[in-house]
C-alpha cells in the first residue's frame, strides 16, 4: 500500500513537472498599432507601431505603449539618447537615437515593445 502511494505521488509530480514549463512559456505576439494617439498636437498623425507583447494581452500592450509613451514625451531627452523611467509599475527604456524611437517596457517576465 505504501509503495503504491509513493509511486502515485512520484508519477503525479513527474507529470506536473512536465506540464508546468509548457504552460509558463510566454508567447510573443504582434499587436495592432495605436493610430494617432496625439490628435491636435505636433505629433498628430504619427502612430505607435510594431507593438509586440510577451506575457500580456494585446489590449494591455497597447495600453502600456500609449500610457508610457505619453509620459515619455513629457520628459526631457537625456544627452545619451537613452530614456529610462517607470510608468504604472512598468520599467520603460526608450532609445531615441535611431530614426524611429524604440521602447521596451518590462514588468517581471512580461515585455511590451513599440516604435514611435
């Protein structure tokens, strides 16, 4: 009886260990753009594009991109061209040096990327 119980516990733990990594594997998905997030400003008509999400939904990724980017536009650009700040618990890093600004927001293992 004890042997069966030990064998059952062992087999269940092995099965659980095999399933857990598959469920925690985050998929990077491409999300739609945020069209014209700043109407009536000098940035009117410029979209937030190439939004990708890892570990969050596309709706959350677009919300993070829009909110964090709105905050980023209010900050003075640093001489290095790399802007780092936090927004709503997300750590955000923006590279302003290429022709299009690229941003990455992270919160734990979740990631959101976008381009302006």
